C-alpha cells in the first residue's frame, strides 16, 4: 500500500496549538495521511521513554513512523574518527526508531570534499560495508537503512551511487528525493517518461521486490548551478518538480513507496495534495 505523510510538523500544526510529537499522530491521521517522518537532523537527543511514548501514539492511530538520521553524517570523511561518529549517528537513530516501532531510517551518505569523485564514492561504499556489520551486531537488521539521493553537486548521492550502496546488503533501501535529483540535474524531471526511466533503472539493478516499497522524499526545490538551494512549497510555479508525472509512473509500474513531503512549512498539506493527485488517477 502506498503511504503519504509529512517530514516533521507543518506550520499549521503549531498554529493549531499543538507542540508534542505524540500529537502529530492524530493530527496527520485526521488529515487523512498515513505516515510521518521524525527528524534527528541536529542530533539524537531523545530518551528511550520518549521514543516509546511517541511509538505508542503512532501505533494507536495506525500511522507509520520513520526517522531521518542527523544531517551531518559523512562516510567519505578522510578521518576514521569522524567516520566512527557517523556510524554512531546512524546506529543511535536506528535504536530510537526501533523503540518507536518504525522500520525506516534515512541518512545522507557523504560529501565529496577534496577527493576525486570515485575515491569518495568508493570510501563511502567501504564504510557502508562496515556500517552493515554494525547493524547486524546491534540486532537492527529488521530495519531498513535508506541512503538518500542528494541535491548538491558536491554531495555523494546520485541515483546511481545510492543504488550502488544498496547492493551491499538487503538492510539498505533507496531513499529517492526527487526534488534533490531535479535540483542536481538542473530541472531534469518533467515527464512521466523522465520518472519512469529512473524507476526502471532501479528495478533493473535491484529487482522489483526491493524497489516496490522504496522510500521517497518529495518537494519543489530552488536550485543553482551547484544544485539545491532551498526547499519550497507546492505553491511555487518557477521550480519543479511536479508530482503528477511521478504518480502516473508509480501507478504504471505498480510501485507502492512510502512518500514523505519535505515542503517548507506546508509539508502535511502538500502530502495530502500528493495523495489526492495519486488517488485521482
């Protein structure tokens, strides 16, 4: 079943007088949404008790929850000490996710830095093999860890690179941010065929069953020659991408991903707009 929901809380959530993540479960459920992504973007600062409390609230509403690991993860950092910290950020996110009863942990793979591209990608790949071992050692292999496609040219995270990382082990599932892809490729996603080509590529490399329930981030994103500049809302008419062609491609290929809106402040409303576009097909 295809799922739609927001990344974090919309401005409307706070305007309605809500403040606690536990309240987000009923809020998104009442909007007609199916999932929610909690961000540990600035660090995993949560007690086990809080994670369990959040999980209970979402379970009660029948809303799935995922998490986004800290934004500053970088598995291509030349420093082994820094790499150890990145392992910790992902594993800590996974442990809290498990307490919440969720299944998907999204993370940024790496930044290129001063390395040659292939050198940075190869180092990231080797580090993700180590991370895989840590995942099994910590009994987190029942979760999905989702390397994300990235929006800036200098970041590691093209679609091809993410697919390469997911070939390491079944614990890795692609997180495809179509706004990021569109930004780094300077407005490449316009038609159903544009989206279908990316989806068929993933299926050809990873197999239909792996790709069927992959993870999606979607928002319109302003970009420059260096890629992503900032997230926008669906009200923007200058930058893309548009969701309708992706909805059509997903329907054609019978894919049922977990779709998270990352719009700037209207993420729940734009998630609902995506759900309506999809259901209208």
